C-alpha cells in the first residue's frame, strides 16, 4: 500500500510536469490529476492502518507509518499547489499569440544579451528605481510572450499547408510572424530603457520535440483561431489601445500604438481563418466551434501582471506606472468582459451566415422564387 501510494504520487507529479500551467485548461488531465491525488490519499490511509496494526502486533511498521503520514499530507497539499501554480504562473501580459506545443504553453527564458533589442528607449530618468525595475520586468515578460508568438504563427502556417489553405491565409501567418518579431525587439528595447540593461532569449529545445496538431487539424485551427485569435488577440489590441491613451511617455506610447494596430490585424486574420475552416465543413466544424464557444468563459484571462511580479508593482509608483502605459488589472478585467461578449456575438453571426450558405442545410428553392431561376 505504501508503494502504491508513492507510485500514485509520482505519476501525478509526472502529469503536472508534462502539462505545467496548462493543467487547468485540459479537462481530462485535470480530472486525472484529481483522481490520482485522491487515490494517493486513500492508499496512504490504508497504509497507515496496516502500519498501526503491525505496530500493535509488535511486527514493526514505523517506517511505513511515517511514509503513510507524509503521503497523506502530500496528496492534498500537492493537489492544491499544483492547481495554484498552473492557474497563476505566467498569466501576466496580454501581447502575443500563445505558443502551444504538445498541450503546453511555452515561452523562452531570458539571458543577458542585446541581439533581440532594437528600437528607441524610453526616458525613465525621473522615475524611482523600484518603478523602473517594475516597468522593465513587465516589458521583459511581454517580450517573452511576443517571441513565443513567432513560432506560434509558424505552427499555424504548417497546419494551413497541411489542409490545403489558400495562399492568402499562408501569407497572413508569415506576415503576422514578422510583425511579432518586431514587437519582441521593441519590447526588449523598452525593458532595456527602463532597467538600464539588455536581455535576450535562451534557446527553446522543446520546439525540436515536434508539434501536436490534434487529431483533426481543421478543428484545431478552428478552435485555436476562436480562442487564441478572435478572442485573445482582439483583447490584446483592446488593452494596448487603452494603455496607449493613458501613456505619457512618447516612445512607450508609440510602441503601444503599433502593437494595438497590428494585434488587431492578427485578430482579423484569425477571423478569416475561422471563416475559411467553417466554410470547408460547416456542419462538423460548426459543432466543434459551438462547443468551444460554450466554454469560452473558461478561457483564462491574461492579467496586468503575473503572480511572480506582484511584489515589484507593490513597490512601484502606481501613478507613474499608469503614466508609462501600465493600467491596473481592474481595467483589464472590464475590457475582457466586453471582448468576450463581442466575440460570442460575432461568432454566432458567423455560424449563422456560414450555415445559411451550406447546400446541405440551406432550404431548397421553391418554384417561382427568383433565386430558383
């Protein structure tokens, strides 16, 4: 029993390590993670009972008892910490399209260097050290997200080629990837201006493991275009535009305005991809989109700051942050609610339009109708 409890704990640890912060977005994995934690707890209780009986019979059992007690405590605490880490890690910052590899969201780690830094740097001379450090950290986080968007759009182009997409959609993916490269450089330049030092990205060997396009790349394209594009990138543009209006630092404001315009174009591109996929197979893809639409409220909202950077913002000047284009999370939440509602409405309109054009579901023209001629 002790061995079985430990094995359940090891398997659960493997599930968490393989999915990381995307655990909460993966329903089957979340259920499995919870069941394994419960199994570990029950097996540990049984092991404790047997160990106590062994002690009573003077046959030993101290070691199994201690392991059972630790496993009993480890099961609920490990479950809670796993959910906490998966739900909070890395959610700060809105720019960029998520990079998904084998069910996980990835972005590069940072290192010293300036090879990804290009662009004018803001003037932070009048800011206190804590505020400069906070602004630099926020823009570094955004640079990581923007960098991850480059292979994310490459992944889209790969899927589009696999399903025979038209040239315009292929070109759109590569155009967006090039714009994300520029966004990354600009974010690194802003971070360097605020912090007084340049950083770059480390290698991402995980990308060599291969990409998972799901069992049906058409459905993957449809669902990810809806969630990561139509919803998230339109939201990216909303946030960037709102931040630009408040920003008083001209260089930072210029970057925010560029991001707002180009992220909006990336959202428009995602709408084009979604429409094309739906038109390919309105009934089958439409059902998958309806399912995704029903779950859209569960899509995790990007927050103004990730959990590991709250202490930096707490030490910074809130008014100065706003003057340099960083709005509080309450504003982000309001924009998210509005964008979700707009996305749902627009998708329903798209589904209605596409299905009305579907020769399988469209009504047969009646004799005497002008359209029947």
